[in-house]
C-alpha cells in the first residue's frame, strides 16, 4: 500500500535537507577522533619515551615549551638515532645489562616504524645550565638517556602510554597535528 500524502505527514524538503546535513556532519561513534600535537622521535628514543625510561626531552630550541600541560603524540621515525650515547647511559649510570637493553629495544619496535605509537604528557621546559656538573648532570643525563645536554632546552615528559594499535602516518618536521581515532586510545 502506498502512503497517503496529506499536509500532516508530508515533510518539508528544506527541513529534510537540514536533518541530512546534520547527520552527515555530526560525529559518528566509529569515526570520532582527537587532534593532538605530534613529534617524531628516532629509535631507540621513541620506545624509551613510551616505555617510561626517557622522561626528559632535549632540543636545541624550546620546541615543546608551548605544549606545557598538554598531551603529545609520539611518532616513530623511519631512521635510527645516529650515535650510541643512549647505550652508554643505559649500561652505565642506569645499570642495565644487555638482556634488559634488548628487551627495551624490542618493546620499542612493537608497532614498527612510520607510525604514531603512543602519547605522553608534556611538562615544563627550561634551559640546561652550561656549567652542569656532578650529580645534577648525572641525573639529567639519565632522565634524557643522552649526554652533552649543556645549553639545550629540557622538557619533562610523563605518563607515557602506548596506543592500542599503531596509526600509520608520515612523519613531519618539528611539531604537527594528527587525528587519532578514539578507539586507538589507551
């Protein structure tokens, strides 16, 4: 049976168009996402950040200062860090053996390369003093898993967490924004 078209049950085409537009533009549970700032880290540092070993990021300029008290997405770069300073800090002051280091490296590679792998909270940024010595120097180097921090800008990192699954995306230079689907959030 066909529908009887009376003025009472006929819908205004303009209203139908508005309802359709609202349905198309509104968030859908399977397509909801959050936008966060993202920074690409070379390995092993990306994994060390997300595994909570590296709690201090060092840069030649205060790149992360505007992100104080915000969440940062950690992108794992395709290339490795050039140099072995990280290994010297892990073996030396942090006292890790080769098996512990290997386990950390494997953990950091769980999602592969060229992906947003996790989130970390950004704290304050301050310049590292040029006359750094002794216990203070050792503490900062252990936190950064890097030596030679003098005159760099140091940013505290906390609350690292891996995503449920990696988000494949091309890395960017410096900071960029990324949309992370909510179903990937820890």
